[in-house]
C-alpha cells in the first residue's frame, strides 16, 4: 500500500483546508458538502456527541458558528487511494486554549468526505 501519494495528499489537504475556511466562515452548506451524507457519519465535539449526518447538520444550524481559532500543527496522511486521516491542533482566539481535531476521510466517487470527526479542548470537562 502506498502512503502519501503526492496527488492524493494534495487533494486531501485541499479538502481539509476548504473545511477549515467553511468552518471559520460559518458556511454550513460547504461544511455539509465535505461530510459524507450518511447515518454512519459521526462527530464527537467538545460538548456534543452526534450520530449521523442529520444530527451533525442540526448542530451546525443551531450553534450559530464556531468560535474563532487559528490552526497549529496539521498532520495529514493518506493510506492507499481511499482513506486518509487529518489531525490538527488549534488555538481558540478568545482564550488561547489548545484544541485537537481528528478527521477520517474516505474517497468516494464525488470526492473526499469526512466519515468521522472528533474535536476536544485541553482541560475541557463535561
């Protein structure tokens, strides 16, 4: 299995950074387009556990936008030609707290889509 094919790595990086732009712009349509449209797509957040794309969409619609942040280190790896992971540190503008984001990406006929995501903040408690 090839790891980090340069063309596929560029595709996943482009998709990852497109998602980050959409997140900061609160462009819910663009965010939704980059998540796999299925009941098996899940997202664990700082304070929420979302099973299925409909729950993810409802959360985005109701939250009123993500807190402003800046990215730290981003590590993206592509395994073969259909699966990739993206791990990123981010820092909240309002507090400077460090967060972590992990995404699993799958290459579908329509392009790369997130099938699982997890977001957490250091020191966050439920």
